[in-house]
C-alpha cells in the first residue's frame, strides 16, 4: 500500500469512528498491522497527518487520535 493510500485509510478510520470510539495510536497501528502494513509506515503516516493538521492528539486519561481543526472546517 502506498503512503497516500495509507494516510487516506487512516483518516477515514478516524473519521468514521468520531463520536463512537476513540483510537489510540497503538490501536491504529494494530489495525493496519492486520492488513500487512509495517508499523513504521503506519507511524510515519499518522505523523504526516498530524503535522498537516488533518488529525490531532487529544488527552483524556490517555492519548487519542481525533480529527484536527483543519478537518472539522474551523
């Protein structure tokens, strides 16, 4: 899977779970590990999405990944 496709799938996973489930970084890594994606590639894709403002880390007793302000249209 190329990096852009991986980033798109990570973003969609987080988007679809909004309001239902909060994903930790490790949850996302495990999800894509099952699809055969190396952990390092998933981490790099998450980092790029966070750096771009598409996703953000939030903290509620643990660090979670959520849609960023850019993605929410703010």
